[in-house]
């Protein structure tokens, strides 16, 4: 598994090197993570709209979601925007402050993108597996988040 993460991270770095445009890098990153990591069933980015205290859905792969705009503090995504800390939810049925996208989703990890300590966006991953996320997922996604932060 660790080898998978390091090879996907390498591919991500190549995409970043070739791609100066943030929007297309986010789309390609969502595609990459979704296609290479089997327990990542929905991969997307929410971007902060600071004027409206709202998260706005950016590029994603997986089933369409009704949650295109999420107020800060609402759901797992909104909590991460508020607290600026990664949330790993191994069983979404145990989370009270949760916005359901599909009945297939069993678990979720959300990692903030921080630019000079300020929240600017987040990586959101849903899984159809129960409790699939390990510390390696967190480390991998935090490394990607750090790279993306440079482009915001
Ligand atoms: N489940 C998220 C909402 C976004 S979807 O996962 C795409 C939440 O509780 O914030």
C-alpha cells in the first residue's frame, strides 16, 4: 500500500510540474486518485468562498452530488473548514453533523489545504468501504494538500 501511495504521489508531482493551471490540476488530481486508489470512490475539492462563508464544489470524480455549496461548520466538509484539521470518519452513520451524498458511502476523509496557515480549500474523499482509511492515507493526502497550497 505504501508503494502505491508513493507511486501515485510521483504521478501527481509530474502532473503538477506539467500543469500551471490550478483548475485543470485539480481535475487531473481528482481523476488520478479516483482511478488509482480502489477505496477512493468519490474524490473532489471544495474551495472557500470567503465572502459568503461557504464552500463551493470544484472539480470532482464520482457520482454527482447535491452538495455544491456547503456553509462553514456544516457536515464533515464544513467542520474541516472551521477547524482546519483533517477529519477521518470511518463510519459515517456515527457522525451527527454529516451531509449524505449517497447511501453507498460508508466512510469519508477530508483534508484541509492551508495557505500560510489559512484555510483555502479541502480534499474530500468518500469510500464505499467500511473503515478503509489508515495513517498512510492521511500522510499521502496531506503531502498532496501541501503541494496544492502553493498554487492558491
Ligand atoms: N459528506 C460531506 C458532503 C460532501 S459529499 O461527501 C460529496 C459532508 O458531510 O460534509
